[in-house]
DNA sequence: GTCTATAAGATGATAGAC
DNA sequence: GTCTATCATCTTATAGAC
């Protein structure tokens, strides 16, 4: 790296912009078509650059895949946030969780990252599988905490272990997204969501 | 490779045999890696023939895909059978259903056809998507009938509409398979299955 | 950082000999 | 029915000019 480069002040606000745009486009394609179903050519056309330019930012496809998963994990921690300690907060986080998946199930043809990569596991390079494991661990851990706090504060029913409830709830939501998509039935998820509220909330 | 294939009586190859072997191998690859994740070359190596020979039986990949889905649908109707009209029969079919998915969730790295193709929907040619819709319709219809008969005969709880119960149960099972796989946790599905029995059976 | 050009291999698919 | 040989195209990836 030259002296000039090092001395230069942050010139344009475009710094890192292309990298982000590549990741944004690639993430949408990944969620839509799966890891084996999108190519650098697809990204290049959507972003408006050439294939080779993508390789400058992400030498191999697995670098891109891993970066997308790591970013999604950071976003998960960030937007889900720490589990609340009041009934209102917990109830709100529960509702928010359901709304997030309702959006995925009812609009567009994209899966959530967990569902997508779990289906792609067999074609995923180790470099992508590793951060995905972290992602699922975080996701599962957050849900477990939510149900533990929720039972303690009387938000959820106490008819099962919180950990079991969390697993059951997470799997039901995951399955509902999948079934809603395969049926092409936007209303389906809402019916399931209604059932899930009745099943898990102490006062639905 | 499936038990049926290994048990095959005729030791010598016969006509129509290659076609079946291609479909068997391709189905396993499809369930494992998805529609975009397996190639004619993969099949050729596993079957012990050349790529071009596969094209003789299935001119295009979508022909092969459609044939696999249609066969799976026929198998579904055949093995699931008409819904019973006694509590014992219904209970048995319910258990059998859960055991089928427990096998998928706990052994091997394959998805069920419904989960797999639902995830692959965006990369599926119309020629494969069409028979898959029939498959899901049949599958959903069977489950709905099971819960309707089950409620009538006191096998299932009557705390929700049979149709809703069926949707909820099917989605939960689907999600459980997916989550169990992504966690690499063979015990997970059994925990969910236990919860599902408590939730749906009148006398768990 | 982006480009052109290209490599090296895989993919689905076809033609035609045997 | 299976083979060899071949096709056009797509894939990830690299080299080097600007």
C-alpha cells in the first residue's frame, strides 16, 4: 500500500458501498434460490458491475457466503436484542418474532436464513457452515431465554419446560413458513400464528 | 441406498431396471442436495453408466425430476392408505406418520420430499412444480382427513377445528425435522414428538 | 476498484456408432 | 440401450491493463 493511499482522508462516502451492495443482492438471491442456486453472474447483473469485480471483494463464493451469514448473525443479535424483564416487553418480543416470520411467509418467495441454510446444509462449504452453526446457536439461545423469562413473568403457560416450549415454538414457526410457502397460501401462516398464541400465551 | 433396492431379487439387470435405478439414485441425491445440487454426472457414477444413457431414459432433467415426484406421490397414496375408521387404526396411522419423520430427522442427511422441494421451489422448473403441487395437496388432504376422523372417534382433542389441527401438526412436524437437522440433534425430534402427542392426542 | 480476457472445469443436452 | 464424442453454455476463479 502506497504512502499516498495511507495518507488520504476518507474521500468519497462510497467507501465499502459496493461490498455492501454485493452482500445485499447476494443475500436476497441466497434466500430465494439457495446457495447452489445463485452465481456471481447473477449478482454482477443486479449490482451493475462485472463478475471479476466481485472476486475483488470476495475472492471465493464461500467468502461471500460466510460474510452474509456473519452479518445476519450480528443483525440477529442487534434487532432481537436482550430478552426483556417485564411482561409487556416479553409479550412485545414474542409478537415481533411472529410478525417477522409472518412477513417472510406471506410476502415474496424468500425463506428465512435459518430455514434456507438448513435446507442447503449438504451443499454448504465448511466455511459457510461454521458461522451458520453460530447463527442457529444464537437464535435457539435467544428463544430459550425468551420462554424462560416469559414463564417467570406469567406471559407463557407453565405446562412444559421453557426449553421444550422454545424448541417446539421455533420448530412450529419454521414449519409454518415452509408449509405456507409450499401451499402458496398467505393466510395459512396467520392461522398457525393464532393457534400458537392460544397454545403458548397464558392470556392469548 | 434404500432397503428395497438392496433387497431386490433379480441379480441380473433387466429391462426397465436401469430406469428405476436412475430414479432411486436421483431421488436420494435430490433429497440430500436439492434440485440444483445434483447432476447427471453424479447419477451416472452412482449407477455405473454414462451420462448420455440417462438422457435416453429421461431426455431432460425436469423429466427425471417430474418422474421422481410423481412416483413419490403414488407411494404416498399407497403407503399412507385411506384413513381408518376405528380409534386404533387412526392412532396407529398417527404414530406411523410421526415415526416416518422421526426416521428422516434422526438418521442421515436427507429431507423429506415436501420439505426439500418446498425449499427448492424457486429453482424448480414448472414441469416439476406441477406434480409437486399435487403431492402437497394429497399430503395435506390426508392429514386433514386423519384429524377429522380422529376427532370424531375421540383420538384427538376437540379444542380446535380438525383442519386447523392438521395444518398445525403438519407444520410442526415439518419444522421439527428442519430444526433437528440444522442442530444436528437426533434427540430433538423425539422431544418435539412427545410434545405433539401431549398436545394433540386426547389420551397421550 | 473495476475492467477485459481467459482459463479450467462442470452442466444439461444431442448425434450417431454399435 | 449404452456407448463415445461433441456441443454450447455456465460455473468459479485468475491475470493483468487501466
